[in-house]
C-alpha cells in the first residue's frame, strides 16, 4: 500500500518573535488554522509559528487573514530575536530578557544588513537561547549583561567573541548598534557575522566600538 504524499509547504508567522502572543490572539489564530485545515503547526527554533502542509493555493489567503497578528519588522533591522522568559517569568532569571529583546528588535539601520542577523537573549548564565552561537548574543549575570558577537550555529558553526561584560541596559543597546555599524561598513556582501569576525577579529572590533 502506497503511503500518502506529504505536502512540503509551509508558512511562517514572522511577527511572533520571542514566541510572544496574547491568549486571545492565539484563539483567533487557531480559528484561522482550523478554517484552512492546516495539517500541522510547529514552534520553530526562532520561536515563531510555522504552519505546515497546507494547499499551495491557500497560503496567500491564509497569510492575508493572519496579517493583523504579524508585527511589522523594523526597516533594515535584525532577522529575528530569541529570548527566554527572563526574570519576569522564570525563577532563574536575573534580568528582563523579554524587554531587552523588544529593544533589540527595534534597532534600525540606515542601510540593509549585509546578511541575516539572528539574536539570542538569555536572562541568566544558563543561556537557554544559545547566545554564544548567534550573530548577536546577550546574557545576564548579577554584574550586568555580556555581549557576544559573531556566533553561528549552522553548518559551519562558530562560537561568538565576547565584546564586553558587565554592561547596563543603557550601555548595551548603543554598543550593539556600534557593532552592527562596523559590520555594515566592513563586511563583504552576504557575509554573516561569523565569517566577518573570522576575518576582522575581536581586537579590531573592540578598538572600534568600545569607548
């Protein structure tokens, strides 16, 4: 007996960065999913919602209905932000990672990024969101935030470089912006931060961004 063919179609709800949505929004999203008879749903590694296996011709209509639940992305900004529950929701959390993640999401640049930039924010040193293998990684300790830059968890993995430790929130956001500015200026087209840092080096970056 032949097995049924699996439809390899998918649609990602991109506005659910950090996996956040209100219960009432989730109820409405669920109604839309059921309306289009979506076979499977999945929370992705980027903490977004993937709708799997629907008919190809129904995807545009489904996306149109979900549009009001998709937060607009900042012009030329980061690809996505992962964040743990942080001090607001987790007993191990030292700092408010969700709040910081929202601030990082809003970083806007004058020119498009050279390649996608993924962000991981962790509210403690357990680093559940794997900030060491993200383009921008941030994790909290009792002394403040640590900024990691140039990590990658893909087919050619790389641990990011620690740019600075013991940062306040007010120091951290401008420092992230300065790191991205240098990346924009010096990176080759389509080069991810990991490959850029292998070429540019942490000492040269620190010399440019640390005051």
